[in-house]
């Protein structure tokens, strides 16, 4: 009888191998969850990238090869779109010169007309290839994104095109007419001869730059959902953000005038505030 009691006491005091294994697994899960919760900000984002890449067992050369194929696809679309854009260059020119009203353009060098035609086709082909470029980038980085970002990836892509088109429309309808009118008024007493090459470069980069700048809410939304920055941080540093917006507007507007910079800065600040509001809905 005494021997049976001793055996029971030993069994109660000792854990079976299965129990010890379960305890170890439980402790690993707890430690894993603790370490996972501590991975925030930029470090946590790149940790997720490394983990997902290692799961797929794709080497560095494999990533480079995939990136090369996607770049070739974008360049192929650009090359295909360049040919019809070059053929319809006169219509593109009419579209870009509409803000000039009755002003005429001249060329100052013998090679300038050909260079202008190439620039017109370049800007048009770039606009066509942009959706393909965005698609290739999204597909390439998708495995490295967190689950909550991938869940809203289609919506974010649609928002990208809406913001880019909105930036171009805003620049063409409001910003460029204000800038052109203000700049031409500076030489009202002078005989005006506008170079067609410089004007096309001015308008083309103006449109593209404004379209890219209108992507700021989407970029902020991505950084917030990737846990690289937080909404409280942006709220706390709102003065710094506003100054950065003004500097970017001064860089984007080629005329460096306070009028066009102010016209562009107002919607940019509104878009910044909209991004902080959208961050509460995309969870």
C-alpha cells in the first residue's frame, strides 16, 4: 500500500513527455506572439519581407530575374504606344497648346520640330504605360505586404489611377492656365516668341509632376498600413508636413511663382488630411 502511494506521488510530481512538449510549444507560441507584436515600424516591415521571401524560397537572382521581366514588359508597352502617339502628335499638340489661346509657338533650331514630336510621343506613351507599370510593381511587391494591405490592394490601385487622373485634370484645367497667364503678364510690354520645345517640356512635366504629387494620400495610407508611420505621429508633426508640402509644390511648379504654388498647395493639404481620415477605414 505504501509503495502505491509513493508511486502516485512521483507521478503527480513529474510531468509526462507529452505534457512537457505541450508546455514548450505553448511557450514558443507565447514568445512568438510577443516578438511579433514588438515588430513595428520600418524594422517590422522589412522583417515581413524577409519572412515571405524565405517562404517562397526564391533566391536573390530569382528576384532580379523577375524584376527584369517586369521591366521589359513595361518597356514593351511603352514602345508599342510610342508609334501611334507619334502618328497623332498634331492632336496631342493641339491639346497641350489650348491654354495658350491665340499665342503662337516658334522653333529656334532646325532640329527642334523633330525633338518636339518625339517629346509629344514620349509623354503620351508614358501615360499609356503607367497603368502597366503600376500593375507590375503591385504584383512584384504583393508577397511582401501584410495581410491587411493585400486585402485592400485592389481598392488602393483604383485610388491610384483616380488620384493621378485627378491631378492631371486639376493641373490642365486650373493650374496651367493660371501659371501661363501669370508668366505671360510678366512680359506684357515685350514682343513674345515662345519656343515650342520649351513649352512642351514645361507643360508635359507640369502635368506628370502634378499627377505624381496627387499620389501623396495613397503613399501616406500605404506607410500607415505598413506600420512604418502612424497617424498620431503625422498629427503631431503637422507643421513639418505642411512645410514639406509647400517645398514640393515649389519644386513641381516650374514657374516658381507663389501664385501657382499656393493654388497647388491648397488641394495638397486637403488631400493630406483626407489620407489621415481614410487610414481609419482601411483596417
